[in-house]
């Protein structure tokens, strides 16, 4: 039976905290063997397409992409689903951010939009090997359709602004739990899980033949939905509680072991 396998990026395929911004050879080999066996492989990430490396998009490792936590779903280079945030919501959030001196980036498909003066966010992306030369730096906000927003501030929680943004009607997201200076927001009726469901329906693959690899809080819905939840050893307890199997960590190539042990069943 043909299976569909969905992979988170950060903390699953790579480890940006340890400056490991490319996949190991063993993980890439295992993914290629999945495809050679006739299965479909997907990235399932909070990232937009513009954040993806050539390794993820041009080496023939993945059939498709669930992006921006389910706001965009791509298969074989075509967008099969897209849901942008309401334009007024985006404009009002940006106005609040600008009023309080927050940096922001607008994520769309295929572009992302970052003001040239927002050097803090620019450095965040440079430090994890995201090509900022792909970003649109000069733009008219009224003409931008955004599916996800990210914010950066100087003080934890931006003195309450983060919580105000997070409580916006129709919106959900995450505040970085460590420093509380970064936040991402997107529509509350989408998630990696809804994106996966749309991909499976489009391909005619039953839910019980789906697998997901992940480690983060934005993987909770995904792990609670797929047929088989494969959780990285470096994940937190909330995600491990949903696991069918807990794998070795990203630094131990847990994805490769999960593929060989639980999908291809070669070890």
C-alpha cells in the first residue's frame, strides 16, 4: 500500500540550534529509499516556500510541501490548497506592530516580505542559512496577501503586545518559550494536520497509511491526526505523549532509524 510520509524540518531533519542546517547523508538516503519504494514524501513545516533550501526543493527528495502550518499545500510543484489571512487582519496587526516598534515579516506564496530596515529579523534568518536575497524588501502592504506573520521585539512579550496579537479573533500561533521575543501567527482554522488531510484526500491515500516525523509544539495537531506518529527524541513531553514511537534525536539521525524500522521495516 502506498504511504504518505510528512517531515517537519527544524529539530527533525536539521538542527539549527547546533548550526546543523543541512540533512545528514543517512537521512537523505533513507528518504530516497522511501520514494524508490513508491511512497510519497512531504515537508510539513511552519516555514514558507521562500525559507526552504535548495536541498529541500531541488534534490528530488520530496513530492510536496505542507507550508506555513497548513496554509499552503503543494504537490508536484502545483499549489493544491491555499488560505491567506484576511487582508484587514494583516493590516491591523502590522499597524499595531509598527506602533510599538516590532519588526515583522509577511509570509506568502511564493514570496515573503521584509522591510529593509528590519535588521533583527534579517539576522535571525541569515544565522540559520535562509537566503534573505529571496525576500521582497520594498512593497505596498495593500497589495500583499499573507498567510502567516512573524514578529520580533526587544523585550520579552513586547510589553504585552504579543499577547494582544495572539488573542486576535481568528488567529493562533506560538510565542518562543525561551526568550519570548519572537512570535508567529496564522489562521486558527488551519494547522499542519489540516494541510496533511488535504494532501491525503487529493492523493486518495487513507489516513491510516500516513506517517509524520516531528519534534515541536506546532506538530501537536499533526501527531494527533496521522496514522502513525513518529516523534523525535529531542521533543518535549507534550509531543512524546502522542507518539506511536519515540525515535533517537535529530543529532542521532532519528528520522533514518524511523524510516528503516517502522516504515520500510528493514531493521
